[in-house]
């Protein structure tokens, strides 16, 4: 027993005293570092490493931050990958997060010393980006923006119930626009949770203006137009644009989903806020972390009086955004072109050149290939983006995903494809290092 190597496993306090761990103790905290030490001691007791290697093992496996999130290279070809956090933030937005992480004037007027309007800078930037909007407001995500609108316009309240006998009002919506928005959440359930009633019009594939006109009555709170952003219905179909619904005497709310603020030539069929507002929409709702390229947020744009009403609704307090989101959103709007836009607009020739360069460095079995990418994130369904990438044996997909610097690819036609449409050029070196490690 005296020769049992497990007896030589260093004590926890001895490992924690290693000078190399001082920076980690300062940034991660003693408890988090201790977890790594205990894990390394366990490996030594199991015979996986020698007792003398415990300190080295701890130093090599320490996480970079106290959070469990890990940076990954998105080589899926899906620009807005929901499982990977959708839009990557721009350098300007990341810098803004660093400022917002400290004590800020988020709700203070430094000139007067009194209370200021929360997020005034972000709201001003949003208003400047969409001059067709009379008013703007921001919530914590796109679904929250729609919930706030539905609650204020169609849920009713005690006063209305007392005076009219009708507390719950109706939301008129086409059957073909009652979508599921992901992770099992369905739009009808979301809207009905506010207390509003849904008045379905038309059929799954066709709806006409007369259907809306016949449904509108004294109980109507609003007409809701929803862009079916994660599927396409083709064939014998018809829908009604916002411009044909604005004279029916009730607010028209357009949920465009993807956060495109103005038309984009590469996405001609994707609705945008400016066009919907010019067509007469009373209110437009959208997400900030999709094609806008910013942080998760819900955007409310439209009639000034209506937006003010929503902003002062009691529910708005529960849905408000924090200072980090406000800072990142403002920087996204005022700063340079965000990464998602840059990735979308990259010429395919540039992607082919990068894929050839990577293959020349990595060598066999890597192969430069043409492929097809997509927007993702519930935006531009059916739109195929010409792309280029690197093909590897399919067995390497898991190896890359589980590597020290994870790379998430896609497997198609028996190959692991690293699609460069979703990889910023500055990540090519990470990609090369990861592939080399996987092939070693």
C-alpha cells in the first residue's frame, strides 16, 4: 500500500497554491478552480494520469471564463443558427457590452442629474434607422413584442368588461399564418395566453380581403399579419397585403419576424419594416437578433400614439430590456455592417478562394467544394445562398464538434461539409487548426 500511486496525489490546497493558477483564481473564482482540481485528482486516482501531472492537467483544462458557454465556429452554412445563438455581434456591439457591464447612465440624465429615459440612445438609433416609424419601443424578444401588442389591443381590461360586457377582444388572423415558432411554441397559443380571442379567416392556402372585412366587427381588437418565415406555401395560394387592410377601421399589426428594417436585394421576398409601415401598418414587430444582426430583442415600430400606449402598458415593465441589450442594439444600429450582413453579402468567388486556401494548407482528405447555404433563424425560407466550403469524411463531424475549439459543421451526402458562408474570414485560422487536430 505504501507504493500505491494514489497516495501521491497532491492535496487540493497544494494544487491551488500553484502560481500558474493565480490568474484563474482571480477571474474564475476559487470554487470553480477547485472543481477542476478535484476532477484532475479523480483522474489521477483512476490511473488516467500520473499524480505528478495533476497540476499540469488542471492548468491545461481550466475554462476561459466562469460561464459554461463555449465559443464555436459556425460552419453549418446557416447564418442565423438558433442553436448557436443566432446573430454574432459586431465588434462595435461587443465593445459596447464592455462599457455596459459596468456602472452606466442607462436611466440617468447626466446634465440635470435627474432620471432620464431608459435606453434613450438605443431608441434614437432605432428611430433613425426606420424614419417611417412615428414611435419605437424595444422588448426582450420578438415574441414579447407581439404579446405586448396583443395584450394592449385585444386582451381587454376590467373597465371595458364593465362598460361593454366584453372584456376579451378578437384578433383577426389568416389560418395560413398561424405558425409554430420553434421549440413547440405555437403562435395561436401565445396569442390566446393574453386573454384575446382568435378569429380565423380564409383557408390554409388562400385568404381574401373579403374574409378580413367580413370578420371585422365591434369586438375586433386588431388584424394580425404574420410572415410565415420558416416555411413556404406554393401552388394555388393567395394572401392579402397590409395595404389592402388599412381601411377596415382597426389597427393592422405586421409581424415580419426576421428584423429586416429595409429592403435587401438578395432577399426580395423577405418583408421589411420600412415597406410595411409605408403600406399602412399601424405597428410592425420584429426580432433584433436575426437579419438586423444585433442582440436578442423585440422591436416595436409604428404609430406614435400606439407605441406610447404600449410603452406605458403595465406589461411593458415585465418585458423591458436590460442595459447590455440596449448598448449592443445601439452599437449594432450605429456601427459598421454587422457580421450577418457581411456574411450574407460575401461574393461566392471569395468563399471559393478561401476554401481553396484552406485545402492547400490542410491537405488530403480535405476537398474544396461548392455548396448551398441558408439564412436560417426563421428568415427567408426557401432562399438558397450559393456558397463554398471544405468537404471531409463524415466521421470527422463529431471529432470537430468535440474538439478543444469546437467547430459545428453539417453532414450531407455522406460528407462533413464546412460551409464558409457562415464562417467570418477571421475564423479561418481557427478552422484550419481544428481540422488539423481532428486529422492528427
